[in-house]
């Protein structure tokens, strides 16, 4: 290559990113009416894992900005991994306190991820993006369970439906922070092990 009027020999260096192999593909492959072939425990594990992943990102002040089924990969045990951080943003403490708007033309907000999370949860529950009520979701899963239904599973279905609907609230300020989502899914005992920062999910963002 030419340099300072002379030709010099230089090595060309390439940078490679190595990721864990996800043999089960992406979540989008399982979001259809055929998804009923998966047991409810698997659905619940996936929902729980995605919520935990988003919670972790937000605790690090990272906004993914492109959460969708295609960006949720599944390992051999169907454990979800959030991928594709090409659009992600990391905010400073002052920035995270200032975010208020979910519009792309406005300020960046954690509540953008929360909305996307809610859409994913409802897709996992119903196999489509159309709006559904908690009652409709529970009825659908009651039919799927058939004679195998149990109260614990139905309560989990109801909880996940409530979370999905709250996350997709039209008003960003009414969407729950990941702290309250995780609290609902894991319960008060397990949640004690999770770190919480004061400016990501305040006491005014309750799931009530």
C-alpha cells in the first residue's frame, strides 16, 4: 500500500465477534398457532427469561431499542438470549433521569423497550400481535390445557397477560418499570437478589 511516496507491506487486521451458538433459532420461529406444541412451562420460562434480560439491561442503563422476536435467540434448553444490540444506547445517570418521551423523534426512553417487551409477551401468549384482554388469554390457555389444567399455570397465564397489557399502555408514563415486572414474575423472595438503581423504575411506576 502507498505511504509517504513509497510502497510498504502492511498486515490487514480483521475484528471478529464471537457469540454463543443458539441451536433452537429465534423466538419468531415459535410464534404461531403451532406454538401450542410447546408446554406452558416452556412459554413461561421464555417470558421470564426475556423479562430478566431486559431488567438487567436497564439496570446497566442500556436501552436495546429493537426488541422483537427475531432478536430473542434460544439455546438448547429453550432459555432466551437477547441479541442484536446494533441500535442500543447507554445512558448516563443524568440522561436516564431526563427521559420522558417514547417517540423516535423525542428523547430516548426505557419505556420504548417496555412497550416492545409487552408486545413480545402477548405474542408468546396468543401467537399473534392483535390486542387481547386478560380474559381472552386465560380462556385460550384454559382450552389448551384441557384436562391437564391446574390453578398455578392459569395464575401464571393471567399474570403474564396483565404484564403484557400494562407494558403496551399507550402512555409511556403508565408502563411499569422492569423492577415491578420482575417482582411480579419472580415473587418478593427471589427479587431480593436483584440489584436496583434509584433512577430506573421509581416508586411512582407501580403496576397498579
